[in-house]
């Protein structure tokens, strides 16, 4: 599982970076990593993913986020991004929305292989296994780019050691936006080592809200109608066995949290583990 680190490609020693636009370059600010983009993939006109080199000294827990920026200004804009890759990966992966006129994503969506990405050094976040009490079934409830921290977690062998069942729930407006989670699921299922660990444990439940799809509707409505549970063939949320993580917009978090609390689940944190945790999917 723990692959050998590739020889370092990152621009540690350089003081000037290639910006996303290519034309202008600014000195790298102090105290950030400068990493090189290794892959970019656009799923739709709203969502894309990119991969970068990983600093040898960068350690994080699956599910955490870091602050990302571009060397395109004297004082670059930084935004929080969940690391979508697992802790054992020798590269870093991020999943991003493209916000027209967004102070970072307007430029970030134009990055190409070889461009430089800035990354603050300290990862943090609450969507970590340590913030949950032990349980049997783990629900990972996401909308849009909120699936990113779960992309990390479902590729972490620890998750399959700690839970009997891991249910990744992803809702998007359009069907094409669901491709990232589908690919992830297939990647895990077909992975040399993870495939075996995840077999019979990992399940994907995806739905679209603005286009026809076999599973239709918001996660909140699917919980209220009981369709989520009947489709999965499981009993409703039970604090004795079920654990959950929520990641999406502010409104989605609030509404989903209300449902979990209705069933008796209690929000936890790193220093006070409990039966569910939440984090906002950051945009801009
Ligand atoms: P809808 O299409 O009904 O707005 P967005 O891209 O705006 O973040 O939305 C991603 C997905 O989250 C969409 O499918 C959207 O459904 C859904 N969504 C938006 N708000 C909520 C909410 N308060 N509760 C549950 N799902 C939501």
C-alpha cells in the first residue's frame, strides 16, 4: 500500500513560479510549499480535478483540508481545499468548482501540467475517523465538491478496518457531475489492495436533482421519504451503529445535520468524538 515516494519534482528551491496564466510570475511567499501540477481533468464546465507533486515532509490525515493558492500576485488568495487523495499517495489530488469571477477558482481552473500551486503547510479539519466514536456503518454524505474529503477516506485502508460498511452518498445537479465519484468507486473496487479490503463494504449511492437519473432528489428528501434506506436495504439511522460525515454547502450541512439529530446522532469534533461530523465544502 505504502508506495515508494517518487523522486521529488517539486519546485522547493525555486524562488519564482510559473503562474496559471503563464505570463507573470511572482516570488514564492515564505512558509508555503510550491508544488507542480501533474494532471488536470475537467468533468464539466463547473467541476474539475487536479493533481500535484507532494512535499516529502507533508503529512495529513485522510479527510483533512489545506489552504491552496496561486503565485499570481504579490499577496496570493488562499482557499481551503480538502485533500482528495489518501494519506499513502505520493501525489496530492484536489477536486474544485469553477466559480466565474471567483478570486481563486477563476484562475485555478486554467492551471496546466507543469504550473505551480502554492500550499500552506498545516492541514486541518474535522472529517477524520478520529472524530467519530467506533461504529458499524459509516455514511459519507456529500453534494458537489463536498465529495473531495471522502475521496481521500474511501481510499484509506483504515476506514475498512474500522467499519463493516461504508456508504458514499453523492448528490449533484447534473448527471455528468457524478462522474468523479463513480470513477473513484471503480478505482477502489479495482485497486490491487483496496479492492479486497473494500469488497462487500463500500457502496455508492448517487443522485441527481436537475436531470433524469435512476436515483433522483436531494439527500434530505431521500432521508425524509425513507427511500435512501429502502434503496440501500438498511434500517434508518441508528446512533448505536451508524456514524456519518457531512460535506456540502452551508444550507445542505444544516438541513442534513437536522435529519441526523432527529435520529439521535450527535455532532462530534477532534477533541470530543461523537456520532457525526460536518465540514463546509469551500468555494470561491
Ligand atoms: P438542487 O439542484 O435541488 O439545488 P450546488 O451545486 O448548488 O452546491 O448543489 C449541489 C447539490 O446539492 C444539488 O443537487 C442541490 O440540489 C443540492 N442541495 C442544495 N441545497 C441543498 C440542501 N439545503 N439540502 C440538500 N441538498 C441540497
